[in-house]
C-alpha cells in the first residue's frame, strides 16, 4: 500500500517523496481517509478560480475571496481556517506543491481606496501555521522556501515624518518584498517592507528583518544582524 500511495504522490508532482518506514498501515489509512473531505471541499473551492491545473486540498472553514484573481498550480494544500483575500492589482499566483497550514492569512488589500499589488509564490513552498502575509507592495516568494509558525511579512510602511499630523493621514510607502529560492524563515520572525532575502539564507526564529539579507547568510536578532555565512 505504501508503494501505491507513494506513486500517487509522485504523480501529484512530489517526485522524490518517500513515506517514513515507521508509518504503519493503520496510520497511513487514517491519513489517506482524512484527505477525502479535503479533496471534496477543494473541488468546490476551485470553482471560480482564474486558473487551476491540479488538486486543491482544503481544510475546514477556508475562505478564498476574489477567487477570479487566484491562479494555482499542481497540489495546493490549505489547512483549517486559511484565508486568502486576493483583491489586488495583479492577484495571487501560487505554484506547484504548495502547503499553507491552518490559521494562516494572505491579505492583499486592507482598504479598497488603495489596492495591494499582488503576490507570487513559487514551487514546493511550505508555510506553517498562523503565518500572516500582508500584500500591499508586491511580494515575491521563490521556490523551496519554508516558513516556521507565526512568520509575519509586511510589504508596507507608514510615513511618520510630520509630527503635527496623524500618522494614519500621512500615507505609506510600498517598496515590496522578495524572498528568493531556498530560504528558511524561522518561527515568529518578521520581515518588513523593502527587504530582499537572498537565496538559501536563514532567518533565526523571532528576528525582525529591516534590511536586505545576503544569499547563504544566517541572520538573527532585533533588528536582525549577520551571524555567519553558510559557505564559510
């Protein structure tokens, strides 16, 4: 049975996926059966999407708003209570084999007087529980990116230069955020507007990233500073 399930997973796009040898047949059956309601819900959620080329697994109470702006590739898995508000200039583009676990939110627009730009997520991306991605400026997430629980991404920054005016009336800047291929964002780290995180970099748990992170580097702290280069 394991071989059969592995073949199915490979056909869904995860070519090198191997089941743990300690997984019992009973455990595997329970996991497989738990996916059936997700496939049914996902089939319903797919109606109205701009484009979909694979299977959507949808947990309970998922909310997809402005689905006509959402494009998904092969095998998108959404956990319970995931919310995606795609209202934006360029919409939401999600690649192949992407997982977004429960209670995570992608919010492209907060107020309709100024739409967000849009977000693009590459292939084989894993977004853990309770992550929040605010899409005001453009957000680009590469392939093979992993995010720990509670990661926050903010692609907008409020202006506050005029001390005689309310901050909410001073507008905002939207430089956008780029997270390149192979990045690991540790649990509860925060990425602020204007930041580019280079390929294969690691951001330590709890860090606040306020400036660009070089490729292959490890950063940590508040604000995040270089700890070492992974190539050294």
